[in-house]
C-alpha cells in the first residue's frame, strides 16, 4: 500500500519522574526514538495537533484510577490529530486526516482500527475540542448527568476552559434562564460575557466565590458544572435550589495540592434540598455521540459557537503547554501544534 | 357526636430557648394548657405514644429548612398515636386509633382530616416506626434513592437507630450480598449482628471508620446509607465501588456541633468512580407508601423483621428521651409512652 519515505526517528515526550504537587519540566524528557514502519493493518500518522488535558495530571500519579497511570520512561499518551504518511491498512490512504490516542510524539505507528478518519473540511483541531472529547464531556455532563432543562439556571466553574466554555454555550443554546461562569482573570471574565455569551461571570480570585455567585445568581442555580472542586463546590452547594444537581467533572483546584484538599463543609444541605451530586467520565456517554455530533456540528457550521483555542507552537513546548494549562494560561482548548 | 368528659387541661412541652450545640433540659418548658373541645370536623386525641426524632433538633434552630422551625413558646410538634376521646367528625368514633402530627402533648384537638385511622390489630407504636415515617424513609432511601439491587453490598451508619436498623433488614430481605452497619457501642454492634441480622458491624468509636469499614467490606460497598455525615461519609466515599451511591439521609454527627463541620476531603473520587450522592426527605416518596405498607407489613406479620424500640415511660420524660436519642441512648425507634 501507499507509503512516503519515513524519517528514521521522531521526537517523543516521556514521563521521567512522578511529580508531587505541581509538575515541573524536570518531570519530563524529550527523547529521540525510532519511527516503526507499519505492520499489516497499521498506519503511520504524522501528528499535527496534540491535546493537553487536566486528566493527564492524574495519570502522572502512580495510583489506581479510571485510566491507568502513565508509566515512567514511556510516552505520555493523549489525543492527537494528524495525517497518514504510511499505510498498510485497508481504507486508509496517505493524506487522510485521522484522530487517535497516541499523542505526545511526532509520529505514531498504530493499528488503523484505533484511529478514526475525520472530515477535513472542518479544522482538524476541532476534533480535539469542540467536536471531540471536551465537547462531548460538556454535552453529556450538562444534559445527561446534570439533567439540564430549558429555563434553568446554570453555573460553570473553570468556565473559560475547553469544557467550561462549551457547557455555558450549550446551556444558552438550549434555553437556560441564566448562565454564570467563573474564571481566574479579569480578561477571561470579560471574554466569558463578551465572546462566549455568558449572562454573568466573575473572577474567583477577586473575592469569596459564595458571595460573587450570590450576586450573579441571586435566585440560586439549578445545575452546577464543577471543573474545579474546593471552594467552588461548597459555594455551589449553598446556591443550588431544591432538587439541584452538581455534575462533578473535574477537581483541577485539587490536582496539584500535595496536602489533603478541603471537602464541602455544607454537604448536609443536600439532604433538605435533595441535591444530587454525580461524578462523570465522558467514556460512559459514547452512546450520545451521534446526537452530539449532529447538534454541536450543526451549531459549529452555522457559526453559533464561539470557539477559542490556545495554540502553543512547536512540539518541544508540549510540557510548557501542559503546565500552562494546569495553571490557567489558556482560554478554551489548549493545543500543541507539532510543527512550530 | 360521641364525646367523653374531657379534662380541663393537659400537659404540653414547649420550646423555651434555642440551643446552641447540644440541647439541655433548660431549653424546654412543661406547660399545663387548656384542652379545647372539638369544633365541627374535629377530634380530640389522647396520645399514647410520641415519637422523638433526629430531625427535630434541626427544627429547634431558627433557620429556613425543609420544615419550618419550632416557634419559641409553642409546642414541639411531632408524630404521635393515640385514641379518639371526643369527635365532631364523620367517620371518627371514640376509641378509634389514629396517627397524627401533634405530638409532645397529652391531648391534641385537630381537624380529623389531618389524622389517619390505623388498624389496631398491630401495636400502635409500629405506626411511628417500622410502618411509619422511619420505615418508609429506609425503604424509599435504599430502593428508590439508592437504587439498591439484589446482590449488592450495603453499608449503613447509625445502624442501630430506627431508620438504620430497617435499612439493613430491608437490604438483607431483598437479597444483599453483604450488609455492614456501624454503631456507637459494643452492645449495639452485637445486636446488629445477633438480632438484626447484619453480616458485619463495628463500633465507630473503637477506631478509624475507614479502616474498620475496609475490614468489614474488603471488596467495597455499592450503596451507603448515611445517617451521620462527617467521618463516616468520607470513609464510605473511599469504599464505594464504580457507580456506587450514597443516600444522604441524616447528618446526626453534625446536628449539635456549634463549629463548622468537616466535609469529605476525598469527594473528587466521585469523578473517576462516577459516584452519585443524593439527599432525600421521606416526603418526596409518599407514592411508594402502598408498596411499602404491603411489603413491610407482610414481613412484620410473618415475623421476619426484628423490631426494637426504646420506650421511655412518662410524658414528663419526653425531653430526656429526645436528648438521649440524640446522644445514642436508643436501640431502634425511640418512643415516649405518655402514661408512664
């Protein structure tokens, strides 16, 4: 089958040490590794964009979790899109655009069965964001786990992030009465209102979350989409109305704390208010994928979604992009463009 | 209609002061008050048993909650059973046994529409416990809120209490693979295993809850029925398996703390394990009443339920019974027999 001349080697990012607390560049190693020729049924992909995501921080710890930990001395896998440069697989031609899970490397050799061909009339990086896992996380979390209904009020933390900014927009497009977001800088707050169309937003660093939330949503909230945990979750439990729901999607505020995090001290309010708090992982919601792709793809083509990406140029800056994302340097989806 | 000679006065317990922390006898006042003759459609009930319940502690605080606070200088209402001694209401005759909500008094004059006639071939006090709100709380909480299914492992805190002992028994009768309870004394622990049929039980005062729970349920639990909050809830979050559920029914460990309670520091585990935590009040589940009465009433008549009551004799000891219940002096439902 088709084949281009493959380079002998490509660069990969390996996990060099397990961080305690915030990761540092020393926890990673940039390694030159051989590029394998494709076996039967395999393809070689030259990656164009890599995804860096909060859940990856969890995989750096050596603890049993919903995804296995990264192995020391091995590649940091993750979502990536690129184009086929060699193929020994039926139905995959050189030049095809594909989405796959072998990120953090320039070239990936993999079974074609583990790659998905994507329509390249949309920008490829959309498949790592708004049309990918982050979009589906927002869609499934808000609608399925959070049981959001038209006319309800929604609060999202980490709202300027990839998932958060989609949650707010889906809520608005689905008829929310009020959408409030929190983020970590005045510039992000401005963007939430001016560009993502949130009704209100606040900077959680500017004052107690509970007070700012009460000001933004004086009649309370019906759904809270939690990307951060900690103080935000406690404030949301206080603000949720009768039979309110909290979607527990992330706890980025806690991922890098070496000490024990603080739990919501007001959880007993859940009894009288009959609150429901429910954890979610996107992997449980693939059945929604067709409905999601149709509805969100439609919004995207109609220009009704504001999509922001923070693109870091150059494979050698992947670690900077990852650490920056953990510290909130991004607006919208954080991506690495492999060829800087 | 029928009427006996009514006494001029009867005794009532009033709320005299709002406690901060644990209630003391000084927060209550025993008052001699006139017994009203029944108006049209009304009955007068001579109470035989009064219920004292954890939720009443919450009503002593002047805070908006799911039930309005008790008023200062007014009677502490609550569940009671007794017999009609005067009736101006169709369908209610002197001698009828009734269940109603005007407890903490010897005589209650009320609209017959607010009383329920009960079958006195069963002991009247069953309607305050196993066949009443506490039984329905256990039944609805385990089966509806907790989505318990045959073959699952269940952990109950406050297991020797009225609700907790029913939760464990319903779980066993419905085919649980394992039922573990915690309680606050070695004697209660013994009773849970020997008399209520729990598979395992431990004394939460004898060591860390998480360690004792791990020993009793080494493969984890599927449903946690929470009557206490605090350390128990945190331990349960740690022990819950994938898609486990926590039914938040009570937080007795926190009711009397003047300081802020501690929230579960490990709540972020709910994300990866997709846990669901949900608050409940029995009032949302009255639709289950017929199924509950049929199933639990059947078990009761067949002698398949072990029912324990702690009966305090004498209306004048109602406050002692209430405070004793809050401190864990009871096994099973705590009741006051009005005529000591």
